């Protein structure tokens, strides 16, 4: 069985030290602004150099996060970040943006890449696609059950990293746009303002008024099950947390892996939100998973912080050494230290003396050599070659040991750079489509009015709705219909999805619309013409190019882009923008409306925030919920702004047939303004 990696968060050098001293096998951290925790202190080049030395000496792996959606103007920053990662021997990059992945493959082909949880890999199809893209590991979605994790580990030959402790987002990672739409701070850009922790009320039974706030996760007492699943890495969330939090989590998971009982109360005292949950791992969602930070949660930590701080200041024994002690008359005493990783040093001391009383023997040498306290070394084996009748002072043996380990440490800490080739950015030609076409995405067949079918080049309809109403599909427009699959499809749902998509093929539907990496892989294997949705988070020319190479025929750009940034994206792949509709802010596996279950639910509800804004919540097959913005995005009165794109998407949720035709008329003919709307993020400065 492979050793399970304990992966610790490091928001700064102090937290990195706390993780390393507590026994972490690897740490993950960000540098600069291209990481998903830009509000953490993070690292600069000086602290990265120091971190690399510390980790190399102790055999701790370093995973650097470059896990944000990036803009074209940030190409040089990506290249600089990658250059630093190579210079200081980082072991792997955690990547979200496929454009960044493309740069890594060119500039640092020997650098390992891990697919960030922001890539929303949550099923076998997604894991296969990540592997084909060159990722050596996938960081699986936090919402997966143990059975769903097992499907990936058994069916896909790729390393898997699983969150085992820390905060749970309400939304599936990589698919949350609430922070950017509400506050211009994008979670996909590393600046999530955590609006889900603020009051949102459903006014239904069991609602505490915080319908989007989940408890933290902890699987410290489920370690044996996790090991049996075949996962590669236990990931602890918390780059914004203090060093004592890191020390507590790492030490307890280390303890659990060694067969002892983890102290859940200790971890809860450091940080929790009304305790912990294991709901997703057990495949059980519901009200028990929801919680907020309480006063008693805060007070509990004050009792344990000092103890944890003291423990985190000392190294754990982690590197075994083989020592060879040689003492012969008329020769300086020598000590050789070997760490079995290719590092070896030999140091010499003074000449031995003839013994008057007790001569130095192997037992006395062992006593000195075992005194490795204060270092991260432990004595693995001792070989001695001692001539009879000689004595060597214990103080001199201790000095030999210290000198040998210091030289070995210096050798271990030498940084071996990874080859880096600076790649000049290719300046893509500006994209100049002839005219903008219209596309429509609906939730119900009844929304496909004759005018909409006639004037839109593509009609995107949910899979469930197509199969439920196969006989009602407009036969004369069947060639225009694209089946849309959910943004998230967990576990065995993929098998069912494959069968149902094959049924769509039999109905004459040859187009598939998807916002997930796994959906791209599945659609390609089934022979569909693939259309990318906003969930792919395409925000730069390189990312667009990568999806083109995967076989995507066109792609909706991220609606987190400003209009000018969207228009400036080059490459030839046809692209579109979201031009009408209530922006989808979250997709969740926990329902924020029917907290106590789905009984009597019609699949629709609302949430109200502290400012009395009302957000629609709609359910798909009682499996996933989507939360929509309170006001529709509207651009019909700005037709001149829509130039430079191949198509514009009209996204209909609750609109009836008459309203749809009215909206369509405004986009095709009248271009009149509308009240109570939003311009989305097209004219705002998303950070």
C-alpha cells in the first residue's frame, strides 16, 4: 500500500512551519495573486526560498497553487510564477485554468500538475479528461460520497486528493459566482467574500436564517475507510487559518494514520462551525450539515492555542539516518551519515586516547548517536568499527553527531531547479465574427415558442425535459436542439446519463451543451457536437484554445469578464456571451429550501438576503439545486456592445411564452430599455 500523504495548508511561513513541525508530508501554498486565497498573506520570493529550504531538508513536498481563472493580460505573471516554482524546486502546481495548464506543458514539461478542485472534477469522466490533459492528480470535489470517490480511484489511473478537514462551501467549487455578482470579488479569482456565511432565509421549516452556511468537514475518525478507498492525499483546508489550526489538524490526522484515536474535540476547539459534519462522505445531505460560527466556538479555542503553539515549534522525527562510527588508534575518529535518499556525509574529529578505565564500546556510541532531539532525524541503524582499548569522550561523539547531521541537512536542503523554458506569448489574431447569432436556453419545452425556434440558431434544453416530453419536441427544429446536461453529475449518475444521452441521439439530437470537463469528455465519446457553457470558466485565449483542442465546437465565455476583456480574447474558436437572464450564482448538492427533505416540494423556492433581495432556487431531479440572481441581466438596449461575438445567449428560467417573445422582440427589433435589471459584470471591475 502506498503511503498516504497528509497535505497541510500554508497561508504564510508560520503556518507552513506549523504543518511541517506537526508531521505533514506536503504543504500547499500560493505566491502573488494567481491563487485561490489571495487574502492570505501568501509567499514572495524570499519566503518561497526559505520555505523550499525547510521542506527540502525534511523531505516535505511543496504544491504551489496557481488555481485561479486568469486574464490574457496576466500571461507574464503566470510565466513569472511558473519560473519561480521551477527555480525553487516546487513538486507540483495546482491548476484550475486550462490556459495555464497549456503554458505549464510548454514552459515546464517536467513540472507535475494537479487538477484543482476549482476544475469541478467529481466523476470518472472528469478524472479521465484531467488525466488526458496531463494532470497527474485530481483534487476531488468535497461533495463526493465514499462510494463516488471509490469509483474514481478504481477506474482511473490517476492520483486522487480528498478534502478531509476544513470549511465546506455551499456551492460546488469552481461553479460559484455569488461573490463576484454581488460584490465584484470573484471566488474563481481567489477573492471570495463568503456571502454564503451571511443571512439568507428560506422561511421554511428548520431554517436558521443562514440557509447557505454549512458546518466544517472533519473525517479524522474515518481514516481507515479513506485508506481503503485508495486515495493518495488527505487534504486539509485552511490557508486563511492560524498556525495552531494547521498544527492541530495535521497532528491528529498523523495520529489517526498511525492507528491512534484522533482528538476531534481538540480540532473543534481550534475552529469549527457548531461542530463538524460528515454528511457528503456518507451520502446524506440535510439540515444536520448546516451551521454557523458561534460565540462558544470562538471561546473554546483560547484554552488550547498555547499548547498547540508550543507543540508546533518543534520538529517531529521524520528522516531516518544510518550512522557509521569508526575509531582506530592514531587516526581521527570519523562518522558517516547516510539518509538512504542519496545524501551522505563524513565528518572527522580528534584522535582517540588509550583507555585508562572503561574503553568506548558500541553501547556508549549508541547512547550518543541516539540523541537527535531538537532535529528531525532519528537513528535508523548504527554500524561501528571500534579498536579495543581506546576511549573517546561523549562530548566529542556528540559534536561529531551534530556536525554530521548539520552537513547532511545542508546537503538535503540544496535546491535542484526544474527545467524552465521561457515561452513568448503568441499574440492571437483578434476575433472578428461577421454577425452575432442568438441562442436560447430554456428550462421547459413550453418555453420554446415558434418565434424563438425560428430566430435562434441553437435551442438548449435540459436532458430531463427532453426525455420527459420527447413527443412534444418541435420536429421541424430538432436539428437546432442541444441537450444540456447538469453542471454536476456525481457517481453512478454518469452511467445513467450515458444511457439517456444515447436516447437523445435516437431522437435525432446531435448537439450537447455542457459546463463541465467531464461533460466534454462524455460528449466527445458519444459523438455529439459539443458546445461549452459558462461553467467552463473560459476567460483567456489560451483556455479557449485548449477547449478547441478537446473538440469543443464553440464556447460561452465566462460572465465574470468585463465586456472589454471578453471582446479582446483572440483565437478562432467561435465564442458567445450571456446577454439575457438571471445569472446562475450557485449549484449545490444540499438544498437551501427544503432543509428537512423533498416531500411536497415542487422544485422551486426563494431565498431572501439581509437586503431583502429575493433569489430563485430551482431543483433538478431532486439531486441538485441552482440559485439564480434576483434581477435578470439585460443588454437589448445596447446592441452596439454586442459586436465582436459569434452568438449571444438568452437564458430563460421562469419566463412564460409571452414574456419570452417580448424579450426576443427587444433583442431583434426594438432594443428598448427595461426596468429592474442588471448589466451583470460587463461594466464592473471584478477583482
